[in-house]
C-alpha cells in the first residue's frame, strides 16, 4: 500500500520508478534554473505544441519505410 500513490500514474512498479526519476530530474533542472534567475515558464499553448513534437522525438525511421 505504500506505493499506491506512485503506481497511480504507472502500469507497474518499474514504470513508477521511471516516472519518479523523470520528476526528480525536472525538479533538479528547475532548481538550478531558479539559482541563476527566474526561469521562463512556457505558456500552455507552447507546452501542447512541444508535447506534440516530442511524440516522435528520437525515433528513427527504417530505410525500408521510406
């Protein structure tokens, strides 16, 4: 029962730990940004656009599918 909060956003414990690691990384980046000044927070519309672009970020298309 101790992990039920973490698992609410994941399918299993491994996914839950991956989510937690990402949240910790984002927190670290935000804290470092705050240390050097006020970070620019993207508006909701820009975040939606970035989320769409990141859906295929880093994925490679095989030569057979071109």
